[in-house]
C-alpha cells in the first residue's frame, strides 16, 4: 500500500482515533447568533461542501467537526506545507493564511 | 402528492399588512427573503439564511417537484448510478429549517415594488431577492438544432428526462457505432462536464460495445483538466476517444437531425448517437428581468453577489458572472453562503464577514479513477479572483491508489454537498 493511500483511505480513521471525535449524532450544525457571524465562523462553513454537515459527514470524508483545535491546526499546516501527503487538502489549505487556518480550526473545535 | 403550496403563500397577517402598505409588520421577525431556483445555489442560500438567522422569513420558489442533480448525471450515462439515486426532495428545508417551499415558475421581477410575480399570478413581496435560475439553453446557437430536436439529439445538460433519453440511446446503439459529443464554447455550465461525460460513455462502451468510438467535436481549443482527462483516456480507453479542437475543424456548424449528421469545420460525420451541448445564457427569469449583460450573464458585485442592475437583488450560480469561478454546483453553493451572510448581516444592521469563495469539482475517468480541480477565491478589483499559489488540478503523475482515493472523494463530495444544500 502506498504512502498516499495510507494518507487517504485511512485518513478519516486516523483523524478520528487521533482526535477522539464526539459522536456525530450528538452534534447539530452550530448556528452563529444572528448578526454575529465572525470571519472564522463564516470561513468554516466553506468546509461543509465536501465534509458535509456535523450531523451528516460522508463516510469517505474526514470528520472535522468537534476535533481538537491544536491538532487540527497542526494537521492543516502540515497539509499546507506538503509535510503530510494529501490528494486535495494541501491545495486547499494553501488558499489560506496560517492565521485563517488557526481561526477555522478553533471554530470547528467548538462543535 | 406534493408538499408544496401553490396558494396561501403569505400568512393572512402578512398579506393584509402588505395590502395596507405596512410591510414592517411582516418584517418584524427579521425580513423576507425570496429565492428563485432550488438547485445547489438556491437551496444552499435558503438553508444558510435560516442557519445564520432563523427569524428571516425565507421562501424558495422552484418549478420542479424534485431535484435531479446535474453532478453525477454522467454516472447514469455510464451505468454506475441510476436516476433515482441523484433525485432529491427539498422537504428537509421546510421540515428542519422552516423554509417555505413554493412550487411555481418565476415570471417577472418588479424591482420598484420589490415583488416577484409567478406564472400563476401570485406575487411574492421581498426585502431581498436571490436569483439562482441556472442556465437557459440557446438551441438556436447551433443551426438545425431546436428544443424539439432535443427529443432526437439530447443535450442532457439539464439532468432528468434528457439524461434518461441519452442513456437509452447508448443502450440501443449497435456495437461499432460512433457517438459524437459536441461541447460548446466558453462560458458554459460545468466546464469539465462534457469530458467526464465522454469518460463515462467510454466506460459503458468499453464494457458493452467495445468496437464503438467516441468523437468529440469541440468548439474550443482547450478544456478543463485537459491534460488529466487525455492522460486518463490514453491509459483507460486507448484508441476509443478522438478529440477534435475547434481550430482543427471540430466546431459544429450545423446539424441535420433527421439524418443524424453533423457538419463541422473538417467535414460531415454521421453518428449512431449525438450529444449536442448548445451554448447557454443565464436562466430566463434573469434575462427577462433585465439582470443580464449583452453576453447573456448577470453582472454582480464580487463582494456580495448583489446584482449590478437591480437593488436588493442578488444573482448566484451559473447565471452570474463570477470572475475566476467556474459555473459549477460547488461555486453556486459557495456563492450562496456569501449571499446568505451578506443578507443576514445587512438585515440585522451589522457588517458582513469578509467574503471567501471555494470551488471543488471532481470528475471520474473510470469508477475507480477520479481527478479534481479546486480553488479558493476572494473579491478583487476585477471581480472574484483566485488566491495565488493555491488550488489547481490533481497531479499529472499519480499512482492508481491516488486516483482511487479521489474517486472515493468524488462520492464523498456528492454526499457532502447534498447534506450542505438540502440536509
């Protein structure tokens, strides 16, 4: 099995094991208070396109909601720098500054 | 049986208030937003408006009872999905989020009175209007083609009956026949779509009619993910697919539907099955309401996707001129979130968060061979622009595990966007 395949197929499981995600069913999509939509909260909504919602994350996609903020941030930085191989997430992470990634990781951890 | 209501769109109180010229009574809860179109753009806008501010009264107007997604319709052609699996109900928007679903066809926008009129005469007053009508096909863009001709030569560029028709034609054609796929010039809905379609038709032919060939008669000289598609075709379907660029005579000049013959720059070609994808404009309501430019698409402010032509009107998805963003379901989903944030903030008297846009589009070369393009975008002085040194397509060199992983993510992406737009 190749390095890529390990990083891909087992990625979701590895993330889940590493970060100890909360059960999906227990989470509802977190609504920011009306008129209090921060940049981090808004940017984090972008992820749902592929990762689905907190209550409906597709089985083939890494679960990002309710993760450990520091570990998710480190993962995103590693993906951005290609220290961690990925199919697509490195390309996506390079579209954001480190500060933006940190803010998103912090926000996703609140689920 | 339908769960939509045709009449009684407004509560009695709201209707009375409108008639008496007291719209503020109806607005007390946070404002009225009407959305035209229940595709990925319109549905996502509805869901996120309610997520960002449940007090906003959101009404979604949609012509069709169910949503057959264009994404994954190529897999129906390839025989790896059925239409049922890409057909979705919008009920969760009402049941979980309190969106009012109105089945009907938007006919006119009265910008000065801030009211949307439907074909059945119903008027829907709004504080903000989101127009997400997708595309209109310009049948007349190809001489000899017409809406009627599409019964014989399907475009299949709106998923549903046309998809089923093209699939039946592929099933009925003889082994050894020629399939012509003719994509239009830019811009059009789903830039990689025709080439993924070719891949899926090739998958079907390779497995069931291996003596058959596919000829792509292209109006263009280059296409989305071209290097990846062509390398994939060479390795997975050697000798099956021929692509003729516009400059090499590929541009379709005329079609003779009765004789199933296309006249292109290089000469005439008869085929067993022809898939002609005509040029397009923004959906009819956007054109009729004067929201579009001479090129047929709607100009918008890249910060908010507010129409350049009408106050308190937003245009998202395929119908809009979105700068560097492609016309895709993912782009529409992303633009819808920006619009929802902008509207909910504006109605609450707050500043909206900085806009960020995203697009991810997967294509399958085979069921186990996926490729992708992705991009993150920000508003810029010349429209929506891609963040430099980010995004892009899958690597040209990758092993089978990598391609397989992206095929798995193709499935994941679909489940994700369905949950994000309709869940």
